C-alpha cells in the first residue's frame, strides 16, 4: 500500500484522497505504472494546483491488489489504513474521497469513516446490493458517461436515486 501526497501539514484545511480503479477479481500486485494508477495522476495534480493555496492536501492511494476479489474487498483494507494515516497527519481536517471505477466503489463504501464528509465517484463500479447506510449525511457526486463500456451508468443513476434520501446531497 502506497500513499503519495502533497500538502503542507500546518496549512491543511481539507484533504482529498484519490483512488484508482482496478478489476473485479485479481490478486496481482498494483504497479505504479499501470494505466489505472496513471490515469488518476493528472486529476490529483489538478486538485493540488487549484486547492493548495486554499489549504487542500491531496493524497493518492495505490492499492496492494488490482482486484476487489469478492468478499475479501481488498481495497477497503487499504482505504481504512490510508484514512487512519490521514487522521494522524491532518487531524480533524475534513476528507473527501475521489475514486474511479473500483476506486469509486471503495470511496462510496468508505464514506462512513471518521472525518469523511464527501465522496466523488467517477464512473464508479456499483453492483446490485451495494450498501448505502455509510452515506447518511455525506455529500456525494457521481459522474458517469453514458457510453461507458466497463461500468454501468444506469446503475450509477439508480444508486444515486437510492442514496438521495440518506445523503446530505447526492448528485
């Protein structure tokens, strides 16, 4: 598990944690040069560019395994670890988790963690029966293109409709 970040600790007012995508099933280790990891680098850099002056610390988490792996839900263990590290580094600063695909699923699941105030899901992988109680009182933004061939934009819309009564805001 690797946490790569940028942000002056004394000036941090908020934290963005960026999560990459993966596969439904794979116990292969994640390499830093894999496309799923690399595609999130420009987003993280942009967040640093627009947010650093306002006190935004930006971190990227590299999961240990490429896959979710059924009930093992490997990314969740890594996300829990990363959120604990961010609490140690940034105290009570609010955290927003930004995740793509499998990372979007992890972000949505991890929203109930201490200090997490919001989630951004970019084409999140949201299977039927995905839990939603952890999103009570959170702000949720889901962005999903209609022509996505990997994850379902229709499922994303259904999930947002389901959580709307629970979340502070769900778009």
